[in-house]
C-alpha cells in the first residue's frame, strides 16, 4: 500500500503492522527494552496548522 488510505481501519491495521514489524524489533533488540510497546490509535479530535506552514495534508 502506498500513499494515504481512504479507509481508517486499513490505516490502523497498516500502522499496527509497522509497529510490530519495524519498531518493536528495534525497541527490544537494539535498545534492550523488556516487554512489548503498548500502542493505541485514537481518532483525531482537532488539527491546528499555523498559517504559513506547508507540508500538512
């Protein structure tokens, strides 16, 4: 999957896989942290972009 997802659940599943496949091995392996990271996805309540700032979708 490339680019933003049009379905929120698909994005959440993709992010969860990213954490499991890419982040957790580094946290546990390279950093030596015990246990698994606790990940929670919450809906966006409000988004504020300062006038003049670019790059936000």
